[in-house]
């Protein structure tokens, strides 16, 4: 029977049987929700096969999980997404959720490499090289290259590894590979490549295939050739694959992801069915219209239009500031108003009017940017008012941290190294790159730097694919539930250069009647002169 | 011994505070005012804490004194009549802004610590979850209850005191950002709170009207943002001069160490009445009710002040006393009385000169306001000032109540009254 919290399309996706399935799910259409239910369904079927009662909505204590070795494999794009999915499964199936192996491609693959280490050509105690170890190694191999050149070489090698099954002759790659192995190391990309080699062993492959009869892959629009090949290897007769994703949100082309694997799913996995989730439960209707208008200009897609299920209107504000500093001031002032003032001074100085009831707290708000280099000005403005914020950043793992920990813990830490991590223990404004914002949602979103040269990215040193940049813009916009601010600066300092940027071309794709233009109303900057200092003191 | 304590102040590292707020000025002004225990404020701020560790040394259990080499140069400036010992206590105020029960809450809380070790532990923990560098009173997206937990974990002898609990915007029971019940704010840890700060806009009489405040002893502090505002409110103790004696006096229901408090006239506080400052609408809560809470000028909801908020939550008639009640005395800062007597502003040169003159010849401000014989004041400061202080002691003053961030305005003398007083007295 259809649970009440699923709509018809979601229920269809949950209950689909008998073939591979591709679910095309736009932003806010309940992707994780649907996939959770579908996994729950399969776990129950496993249990029935093993002679246990279905466990859906049925908490029983003391029963052993299914005695067979059969499991469900659910692959997520990030460790964070894996954790969320795991928590949702645990809530629904407190006893049996462990029948699903949830993790990233890399986590799953590394597990196999460790489990079947005897069958790999790798030494038994191989280690994943730390970033600092790789840097040192590159310095040793390429002493004549600059740091930047070495970084570029590494990125190129990584791209090669993600996109080529048979690697073209490339001297840098070969040298690097030889040195790496001499140290008993593999790098992050090698985890998947070595697993492909391992699965050439038919006995092991058969074991793995027997174990995972149901496979799920989230964010399928962002898989690369190696991941696609790995899936084709795993999915044999009788194994059912479900993938979910949104080609409009494919934003990792620069890392080797290819949206073509999404579009040719039915060729890779014959007999596959295709279903669409189109009802959006996240964003206010006008915000959804605006983001739909932006993505509609992208020629790549056969995704049906997303339909708003939240009918009232949110705020879509366009703000143009003179400089990047003024832009940051504007953003911070908006935040100050939304939380109804952050100090007595906010109120007594009338920066925030006293009849503004606090509507938001810091955790409701995100500031998104294209480049990390844009964030410093915003951080300065937030610091000025003492507003707490967290910045997404890749964790920098130090060698010392890993001393004395078990191999398992070490692998665990290293698997997370490529993820931008945000600390959510306390409420803070989230500062995120648009890439890091993928999969998240916030009541209020500021997208700063909506300018040509940044969106689409088009600097002398860095260029993005313009269609992918459009999708990135779309990903950013669709994070917002209620309020979306698209801001830009007429003059911007970046990497020591001054830019005078025109508005981003994406802004003009949004219909005028959806946009509210707002100018800065901030009074003279606080704390500027001695006179105003004295004025403030009188208020206390 | 009997001593005065002001345990909520800020340093120069808090936003919008005087650049003079350093240890030397606190040491000086504490003696001007007659305060023996003064809070350091802001101990979570890394630069300030370093300064505290450098300039202070242990003096009695859990309290600190300014090292001689820093105190000596100041001593010369202090009138002999005011000189007294000054002890510092490690204090900080935290601004908690967070969502709880679906509403945005903004609560200010005080933490008092018995040692640098305890202070550093709190600093380390808060530093790991938020920005403690840009404001001496840091803003954290942390639940008040969780802050309390951190406080108790750092050292069980730390004290946690909800600050100015009635302030509309930033307090545990405030109308705009607070809760209706202390339990909603501090949940399972509520029993670990044993004192609350009344704030300038409320006095004990108002607080006693809430049964839910019975478990708490009421404390009063200045929340000074400049040294001269020290002691606007203060606590009077009569016990051993140590942190643990203060802890006992506040936490132990049977301890009589806290004698009472010095209070602002609550009408003088910035949020006593309701209204809109920009619209010049100042309303008694009754008027607010008659207008359905909407400003008659701009039509938006008025800022609901402390008086109305107390009324809304009160469950006793006025006049009842709370379980842990102490006597209290309303005071007016001496410069205001002098200014009122001379019909000039309290910050004017004439007032400053008279202020120092009185400190030189009579004693500290608290002594003058509370204990000095009126004839002695008259001899030094003249008839009108003496009459002003005497009226203050009797509570015989008129105050147009403060509202929406505007301090109340004081009227001790009616027009023409000042000359009359001088003439009358001249007859004797």
C-alpha cells in the first residue's frame, strides 16, 4: 500500500519491479526520500526470501538479520549523503538497515580491495597516499616544475585516470605511477582502477555479484567512465540496478564526470525503465520559475519541467553593488535584519528597525560563490558584526593525525579527504562554493558574484564549460527554499587584479517580472568616525 | 566583610564600548564608585584573556588583584577618601542566537569562573565552535542550554547567570527573543541556574511577581560599556571576600552572604515602557493594550517593554515577596543628580568637577549615595545636591519612563524649586 508521504510518481518509483530503473529527479522532488523507501522495500524482500516477516514499519527486537550473505549496495556521491541515507534507513528499519551497504564508490571499492587483498597485485599493506605525501613525491619526481605546474600535472593525471580505461602513453603519468608504487602507495583514483582489475578475477567477481543483488546509485549524472565501467561489471544477470539523478545538475565535468552516461543508461543496461519525479516540495513557486527559466536555455536535456508544490511566493532579489566590499556589506546587513539584529547596537543605531521580529537564525542562511577567492571579503564583513559562520573546506589531513590509528580508521579518514566539510554542531551562516552546496537546501540563499567572468567562469587562468556553468548556476538557485538573493559587484578585486564585470548572462534569462531590484539602504558605516563612536556610547 | 560587587561589565574588546575599558581604568573607577569586586568581562576574548593573565595575580580564593606595578601609577589619582581594595572576578557575557521550538531565540548569558584554568577551558571550547575573536561578547549560534552544559563541564564551580532577563531583544524571558519559562530555555539543566540578573529596566519588586523565579536569587550589575557606568547597579555582600563565598551566597538558599542590591529606578531603564522611539510613542502597557499593540504613528507593533512583559508572565499580585528575596535600594548615578541640581547635562565639565570634589572630600560614590550624612554632603556640595540625594534616598523623584531603547528621563526638581531650596536653607 502506498505510504501517505509518497506522491504517485514517487510510489511508482518505489514499487517498480522486474527491470533496471532510472529515476530522473529534479531538485527538491524528494530524491532521498524515494530512494530510502525503495531500499526499504528491497530489504524487506530480502527478508521474505530468508523466511523473515516484512519489517516495514515494524520494530522488532531480538531477531537476527537475514542469515544469507545477500545485501543491498547503495552508492552515494559523498560520505555526507551516505550518512544521511543511512540515518533515514535506520529510522525506518532499526533492525535491518545494516543489510544495506551505503557509501561512496571509493568506500565500497576500498572495502573490496582490503577484503580480497590476496587477489590483488597490490602489496597487502598498501596505503593511500596523503596529499602532503603526494606533494613531496611530485617535488622529488619533477624538481624543475613550479608548484603550480606540479598541481596542474597532478590534476591532469587524475583526469586521465577517471576518463581513460587504457591510458594513452604519457610520460608524466608513467613516472608518477612508478614512483607511487615504489612507495607502496596508491592514490585516490587508483582505488577504483585497482578494483576494476581485482574484479577481472572471475571467482571474486561472482562472489561480489552474488552478494549484491540490488544496486543503487545516487547522483548518476556525475559518474565518470571508470565508475560506469565498474557498475557494468557488477551488474550481471539477475542483479537489479536503480540509478537516480538529474542531468541538469551535472557539475563535475572538470573532474571527468560525463552526463552522457546518464543519457545512455538504457543502452548500457538494456531493458531499463525510466521514471520522472517532477513535483518540487522545496522552493517557493516564483523561485522555481526563475531557476527553470535559467536551465531552459540549456540544450542538453530531456527533463520535463519541474512543478511547484509550494504555491506561495518567496523573495527573489537582484542587488547590484558598487564594489565587492559593498556587496558583502549588503549581504551581511540583510542577514542582520533577518535575525532581527545581532546586538543592542543593531537596534539602537537603527541599522535594524525595532519592529523587525527575528525570523531567521544563522543556520537558515547560506552564502554561495563560484570561487573560494570570493569569500574573504564576505568573511571580513561577517567578522565585523561578529556573526558566526562556517566555511566549507576540504579537511587537511596531517600525517601526525594518522599515527597509531588502525588501518580501518585511517582509510575512513582518507576517504573523506576530497569532501568539503561543514561543521553543523551550532548554528552558523554557511559559506559554500556552489559545488559544495549540491544536495543541500536553505531557507535563504545569497549567490554572490553573479557576474560575467565568474558565472560562467571565464578568467585567463580558469575557464569553465559554459553549459556546465549554467547547470552550476541552476544548482545554486535551486538550493533556496524561500528567499534568493542574486548579487553582483561593479568592481571586484580577485587574485590581485581589478575586474569591472558586467552582469552574468544567466541573470537576463530570468523574466523581469520575477525579479525585485533592491538598492542598498545601509546608513553610514558604523564605527567609522570618532563622532559616531561617541554617539554610540551615549546609547548605553 | 561588607563589599559591593559589579559582575557584568565589558572590556574595550566588546563592540561599541569605550576604549578606556582596560584593567587600569576599571581599578580606578571601581574605587571612585566604591566597588570592591568587579568583573573582568569578556574573558573569552583571546587578547583580553592574555592581558588579564599578565596583569592580574591571585588574591584570595578565586579572585584576583591588579599587580602592583600596574596599580601603583593609578593610586596617585585616587582621592584618599575613596581608596579601597579592588578584586577582579573572571566574567564574560555570551550572546546566544539560535532556533528553539520553532522560534529564533536571542539570549544573553553570563559565565563567572573561579580560575584562569576554567576560563581557558571555556575559551577553548567556544573557540572551537564559533568566532570569539571579533567581539568580546561573542555571538554564538549555540543553544543556551548547551552553553550551560559547556560551562558546567569546564568547571563545576563556574557560575551561569542569565543576563538582564527581561530585555526584549536579548534575554531568557524577553518579549521578542526569549521564552515564557526558564525551563523552556535551559531544559534539563535548569536546576543548575541559581541566580538571574534583573537588568536596569526591572527591580526585585517586579521579579517577585513570578513564582517561577522563586528558586533564583536576584543579582544586579551595571552591564557597563564605559568605566564611568560602573556600579549603575550592584550587589551588596557581607561575607568572606572570595569566589567560593560569593558562590555560596548565591547558590545556597540558607546562606545570607548576599545582603541586597542597588538598583536603577526601573523607569529609568531603556525598556521599561512600550513604544517606538522613532515615532516618539511612549506608552504605559495599558495604552498599548488599548491600541492593540500597534503604534498610533506607523501602525507597526510597538516594542513591548519590561513592565508589560512582567505583567504578562506574572502570577502574583504586586507586593508579594519572592522566596529568596533581599532588600534593595534605588540609586541614581551621582553625576545625574549633580546635573539635575545644576540644570546641566551629566557629562558637562561643571558636573565632573563637582563629582571629583565630592569624591575628594566625602568618599566613594556609593558611600555618598547610601551612607554619607546629608549635612556632610551639604557642606561640600551645597543645598540642592544634598536635597537631591536625600530625595533619591526617599524615592521622591519623577521619571518619565524609558521605552524602545531610550533611557527614561529623570526629574528631581521642578522648575524654580532649586532657588527656593537654596533660599529656604539660607534662612537657617
